[in-house]
C-alpha cells in the first residue's frame, strides 16, 4: 500500500477554477498509474482522469476540455487542474495509485463544492 494525501478542495463559484494535489512520500510513485475519481452524494464513484507513468492521459467525457491531469515524478505528486467548474462537479475527489503488484491505494478524499 502507498499512502496518498489529497489537498486543494474547497468551495468555488460556477465557472471558477480549482487545483487538486495528491502527494506521497514514496518513490514508487513514479511507476504507478495515477487516477482521480469522484463521488457525488447518492452516486457511484466514477473515474475522472488518469495518467500513466509515461504521461499518457485519459479523461471522462464529462470533464474533457475542462480538467487537466499532470504528474511530477521527481516530487512524487499529481495534480488535477479544474476549470469552468459546474455544479455537477460537486463531489468528494479521491486520488488513487495503481500498479499490478500493489493493487490500488486510495487517498482520504477532498471535498469540492461548486455553488454560488
């Protein structure tokens, strides 16, 4: 297991921006596929974006063009830059690191609320 810590959540108005970060102290970070999930009240957890250790990215249709995932292997960190936020983006956001040998490790989650 890898301990992951998210930060950067908060309250933002519709149309605003927010940047989430996910960090670990372990250098194994560089071999992990990193993902952002979110879970809104009453809904299932869904994949938002992912980035492989080589930098290949994936985005859910709902966030494509608005969110950008990135990673810094030297600092063992990952980020999710969110722009043009909508009320539908309100959720708890979780980072997850995955490898075939370790399985998945989750952060504790950070709340994002988009409201005027």
